[in-house]
C-alpha cells in the first residue's frame, strides 16, 4: 500500500508485487506527484527505491525506512503553487525495482533458424529453453528500458530477450558445431558458452543473466529420420548378416500368411535357412582374413609368415642375432649389416672418455659420472 493524497499530510510510500512478474513499479501510479518533504519510503530486502526529483534520478535507496527530502513543503507549497493552479512544479516520483531472481522465463525460436550441416547440408532448426534474469543496476535499467512507464513486467521484455538469445545461439552453432550428429551430450557446454556470450547483451541494460538452459534443439522431421538411420547404421556392425537375417524373417512371415501355398515356401525356406545362417554366423563364403603382425623395424603390418618386410626389407625369420645390436642375421653371415661387428664376437663395452669407466654395450651415458659416452 502507499499513502498519496492531495492534502497536507506526509506520504508513507511502499510497494508489494502481487503478481510476481513486475520488474519495476512507479509511485504514484498516476504519474509524478507532489511527494512532500519528510515523506517516508519503506524498501524491502528484495527491492531498491529510486527517487526521481525534477526529472532526474536523485538517489537510490536500499532496504530500510528512508526520509525523502524534496522542495514540496506541507501547506507552504500549496500557497507557492497558486500560479500553477495549486499544482506544484516540483515533481517527484519513486520507482521501485524488484531485485529478486525471475526464474523459468521461456525462450525459443519463433521461426526456424538456418544451420549449414557438414553432412546434411542446409537444415532449419528449432531451439527452446529457459533462463533466469535479475536486475543488478536499477537506475540503468529504468533509464534504458522502463522510461516513464508506470510498470514494467517480464512480459514486456521477454520478446526482445528471446530474439537476442536465438541470435547468439545461431552464431555459436555456426562457429563451433559442424554436424547435428555431434550435438547429443553438448547441451551443457552450449548453455555455458551461450550464457557467456549474452553477458554483455544483458549487462548494458542493467540485467544479469543468472542461468540459461537449452532443453531442445530440433531439426525437421526428415532430418530426424536421417539421424535415426545413421544411429541404426552405427549399431549394425555387419550389414550383410543383418540383411540376411531380415530376409529370413520376412520369408518366415510370408510362409505363415500363405496357408497351404506357404507350405512350399516353408519347405524351401527350411532348406535355405541353414545355408544362410551358416554363411551369416560362421563367416563362410567370405574371403579368409590373413593373420598380420608388426615389423619390428618399421612397425608396418605384414603377414605372419613373411620372410622379409615388404616395406623396409627387414628379415622376419630369426635364425640368429647380432650380439652387439640385436639385428637379425642370415645364415653364414660374417659381419652384422647394421653395426659391422663380426658375428660371434662379443659386443664391445662402452668406455667413458671422462672417467674411463666401462659401461654396458650400447650405453649412451656413463653409469659412474653421468657424462655422455662418445
């Protein structure tokens, strides 16, 4: 309630939001009035009061009871305002800003937005979600959004905010998403990134985007069918077996529907089924797969029974190895083709040039002094 009167009594100014949707409410509701010197303003914890005097925002008041100081003095103001038919030119009004968090505000695409998919081409998407807002700078919000309106609700601002959200979402999808097939599981990531992009858009009006959630991003029906088909293809690992199984099931159903005529089909199917399923589940008829191994020299995949690597020529059949470097040797080889050591000779120790310590063959650093072995 608020106490405004045209007499000489002081006003008690306060406001309650009965709808839960008002962002800002002006007192007096009829327009600017003669708020008198000494009027009492009561502000709740979830509110902020802004006094406009002579057309300017003079002060902002936090929670508590405040005494307003204007040029409108009881009785005296009435006498001085006689040239204006008793209506004081010292106009004053109080705007009450609701600082609570407004939750569950819905956003969505009014018309589908275009998205160029790397695999599906140009598709049109619909997106929906919810978001929360809060006034953090009351004077900025009143000057940029409310103006001189008597009240300002979430419905008044939601249409504009929806369009801003959809526009930023469209930009983000175009920059960071290549295909709708990669969309599942990314809603949280998209929500956080979109909220970060919208921070400045909301902040320039004195608003804070508290949270934003994406509940759905929906392509057209034909694109949804294509995504479903792609999912089925990923589940089915062997298409030949799947087709053969489907054919067998179709033949069985056809035999059941044909009655007496289906007896012949059933008999033929009975003869064909073992062969079909033997090919499907045992792999008969498919070319035998060759066992592979890795070449220890170049690491390419080669046949297990290969004598030499077709890529680097490394011998695969191990008859003997060089005791110095471990290279595979062919029979009757006198010198290692890799390190040049005589076959059958013991590998030479690595002698450190700094401390003359003998290290294991092939050692790169001395075990005694730590210097590099030349």
